[in-house]
């Protein structure tokens, strides 16, 4: 079951992110998704660095972006990311990019949890699953 945790990142579009028309270059939206994904993981208490220290990786297996309206140079964007949860060894993270409340792009990335030594898919432990789904892990032991 997906968690309710949602990371929202403000981002001012630099000139370097735009094309000759001063519109954000389409591939940069995947970079925006990556920025928000990092913040979501941080909010879940499990950064990429922490995952890697445990011998785990989250390579992208699929990415999709629907472009609804252009973002342009100097726009102040809000980039949101949240988890849709695991299905087996895969987790889907949804993202939205908006400006002043108007949705500009939406999409997702699907990641496979892998063992970094073998690069083989691996099932998440309950702790990893709860963290990556944005759900607080259940307390262990008897309740008081």
C-alpha cells in the first residue's frame, strides 16, 4: 500500500535548462523527477547513499512523462514526488511539475531494487519496503 508521504521541491528554471525557444528541454523533466525522487527518499529516511551502503540500488526500469504545458526560463516550479508502492521487486514513483498551481507535466519512473554485487533483482525487507513506500515502519515488540 503506498504511503501518503509526498516531497515537494521548489525549483527556479535556469537558462541552461531551456532550448533556443527558452522552453524547458523535454529531457530535463526526467532530471526534475530525479531531484524530487532524491528529496522523497530523504524524507523517507533512506537516501541513495544509505541504500548503497546496504548493498542495494534502484536503477530506472521505465520512465514516462506527459507534457501538458511548457515551463520556461525563470519560472518557479514545484516538483512533487510520491510512491505508488512496490509490486514484487519494482517500485513506481509518481511525479508532477507545476507552476502557480497549473500542472505542466506528470509522469512516473519505475525502479527495480537490485543487489549491487550481483545486479540481480532482490525483494525489499519490510524496513526497506516501508521506508521506500513512505510509510512509517511498524514498531517492534509489544505495545504499551
